[in-house]
C-alpha cells in the first residue's frame, strides 16, 4: 500500500524555494480526487506527518496545508509544530463565530494562517488581524483588477502570495504590485511523491518499540496498545507460558501479564514481537538474522559487563535490518523512533560500542575473520569467545522461530 502527495514549491522574489504546498492525491494521476476536503487533509496528515514526518516531504521547509472548517474548529493542526506549517483556510468554508474563534486560538499558539484563493469578500474582515498571508489566484482577475484589490489591503500586515503564475510577464508585473511570494507553472508543476504506507497495525508495533526504549516502562500505555490488538495479546500470553519462562502461570489481566514477565524480559519480548509482525511478509531468513544479531549483541554487552537498562545492545541487533523490513529509508525510520542516540549511531554504521558489536556480527556473518578479530581486539574480547557467541545466537534464533515467535 502506498500514499501519494504532490508538493508545489512556493518561491520568493529571487525565485528561491522557501516552502512547499502539499496537495493530497489518491494515485499516480496527480489530480485531486472527488472526496471531502476534510478527509483529504486528514489523509495528508496521517500518511505523511504521522508516518514519517512532514519535514521529510518538504526537506525541512515549511509546509502549506489546506484546512477546511471542521479540521480547524476541532484543532486538527494542534499536534503540528507551528514553525513547520502554514495553515491555509479554504475560500469556500462557512464563516462562523466558531471558525473565527478556532483560528484566533491557533494564531495565539504561534501558527501562521493564510487565506487561500482570496476573493476579497467582506466576510473575511474579522480575520484580517490574525492573517499572515493572503493568496490570490491571478488567473481569476486582470492585472488592473488585482491592482485595485491590492490597494484595498493597504495597511494590513500581510504577505501577498500570487497563485497560478504562468508567464514571466505576470511575474514581473505582480512584483511591482507588492507580491513577494509566488507559485505556479511558470516556476514548477506539482511534483508527485509516493511512499509506502505504514499501516495502523505497524504503527502499534512501532509505538511498542518506542516504549521498549524507555528506561522505565509505562505499563498503562503498553496495556492500551495490547488491548486494541487481540493478536498481540495472544502472542504475549503464549510467550509467557513458553518453556523459556519456566512453569505456566495463570494470568488474570494484561497488566498482570506485563508485570509477571518483568521489565527487562518484557522489553526483549516487545522487540521480538515487533520483528515478527513487521517481517511477516518477508523472507523468513530476515527474521532469523535479526534475532541472531540481537542475541549476539546482547551476549557481547554482557561479556563486557554492560547491564544498562534498557538492553540497548539487544534492541540494536533486532533493529539492524528494519529498513529492509519496512521498505523505507533508514533515516526516515530513525526519525520516527525515539530510540537511544547510541542505537541510532550504530544503525548508521558509526563507530561506537554498539556500532562495534553490530560490525563484529556482520563480519562474522560474511566470513571476514580478520576484520572480526580486529574489532574483537579493539573491544578487548577474545575472538574465540565472539565466534562461540555467534554460534549460540544462531541456535537461540532457531529455537525462537521454532516456538513461533
């Protein structure tokens, strides 16, 4: 499953790209689908911001996003960083006291507001004190009409943005009329972007990974995630009652199960469960390799008497193939997961303790014995110990797969 969004650049007088307008698309045709505008806005936020971050789509430039009445009144933008967005109020929204109050509240929180396809109707007068940008479709009016209309805005502290600029002649005339921002086919057509969606189920798993990276687990939050996914709950109970954890235990509730297993083992279980679910449609070998790496990194950390909570070494190994599992660029995923900076460094192949553990296991996998021995020497471990740890880790991974984890 893929999501589609088009981005069109917004430029300044010197024709530098200073922002992008995001336009919802439901396929490769690069056209707006016949759907409710509130739904279109929700889709942009869900498929782009909640999955990987709007800043990944805009290259860290501000994003102009259309908002219809309901999305503004119910404060949909409130979870977006005010520095990263401009909220465009669509021209056909019903102007009501509720809409004005919502926009005033957003303005007070630091959000920039723009009037889209401005029609110069007097109904917008109460909004002028809180409006930062006025967008004018220059194909709807003649240059003479635009000149007269712009004079009516004199005295307002607003930036004028010309939409649908198609010729250099238009561009030059509009600059003379006081426009400082520009958008249109003269500069660039909307660019279609496609990215693989992260499903709701996978978002639950990613949230579990985030929770597992915390020093102290939030049992209430984790219970909530398990509660909405019966499959996760079943796997948790099966995991607790496996031979790995000794005799079976009569579990009376989710919180009881989470408390029984203990925080350190629970974090490992979450990582295992995450990998199992995320890689369900992949070659089974990617699961086995990730499990073996996780156990190997954990063993090496223990050999070096590193027992820091959370078990960062195990999590480093389990996430070492996450970009292939999710079919996303690694940096995108690292931006989504609030994991320890040391784990991120290791996954980027930067040199650090966790990075050494990961490099060591990769060299052993590839039969690069000399390179592996060099790393083992650097971290003051005998190479034979490392090779034995790898053999044990493979056996453990096979056992876990056999148990159906």
